[in-house]
């Protein structure tokens, strides 16, 4: 794995995307409340973290600490609004115990794994080819990756909504990562979003659902436009080649 990383970071990221999707399809079929899914996600997350740690890449991927420009990032308030959307229609545990605990832990690790893959591995690899390309590819790949939900029993319309939500979400967290330099706010936001989904009421108003998606798009546009004016984090700056 180290040789692949050193040879080509993009293919290294692709390797992890393929591995993750291949693992998640059967794991999802066990159900979010399954201890098997929880265990699988923990193993995947631990392997990723150990690789990053062993190769001295915690600073490179923004895992060493919180963003230093917290104020300029507006304290990541848009991310916390996004994370809270699943609770707007009311709170109700999806599963009986201990399944609810397994689901919460699983979703927390989904947040870590997916942010590490799409924002950490993929975005950082693509950044060398240009900021716009990196932001667009990372965001779209993350969103389109949710099409795998069709293989786990989700309906087409529900999956399409998830994809559009994920693309908009992808742009927000990718820009937050690029400008803030820390992956931790992105991981926390992603984990909270998925964890709160395990407490969302299934019979919430369809109108509220559309409003929530509208909020996501407005936040994505407004926050991303604002972040274009924020100085880029030091660990993401691309050194200009000397002529």
C-alpha cells in the first residue's frame, strides 16, 4: 500500500474508494443496527488511520488539530446547521437496543472513513492538478458514490435525493477542508449528520424534507462563495514551480 501511495496518490485514493464500496455493499445488507457492519467499519477506519500515522501524514491530511483560522471559517457554523437537519422533523430512535448503539457507532465511523477517503486521500491527491479540479472531483465522486445504495435495497428516488444532498454537502466540506486545513471539523460534521439520521423520524413531513434540501443548497453556495475569500490553509498551498 505504501508503494502505491508513493507512486501515485490518485490511484491510492481510487484503491480505497473501490475497497470501501466493495466492503460497504455486503455490510449494509446486514443493516445499520448490525454488529457486523459496526465491526467492519471500525476495521476499515483503523487501517486507514494506522497507515496515515505510520507514514507521518497526520499533518498532511489535517488530522493533527483543529483549524487555526476558526474565526475566519465562521466557526464552521454552516457545517453544524447541515448536521442538525436530520433532527428538524423530530427525534425518534430507529432501532431497539442494542441495535441503536451499533447504528450510532457505525455512523460515527462512516463519517471518519468517508472523509478520510474523499477529502483526505482523493482531494489531496487531486489538489496537485489544480484546486477547481480537486474540489469538483472530490465533491462529485462523493455524491455519485451513494448510487451504491441502490444495491442495498434503497428506492431510486430516495437514492437520487441522497446523491444530490451528498454532492452539495461534498462542496461545503471540501471547501471547509481546503481553507481550514483541518479534516477534523469535516469528520465531526459527517459523523453527526449520519448519527442524527439514526434518530430522525421516518414520518417527517415531505415538505420539511424539501426545505432541508433547499437549505443545503443555499448553504453550499453561500458558504463556498464566502470561503473563496478566505486565505488557504498552509498545508494545502500548492508551491508554484520556478521557471
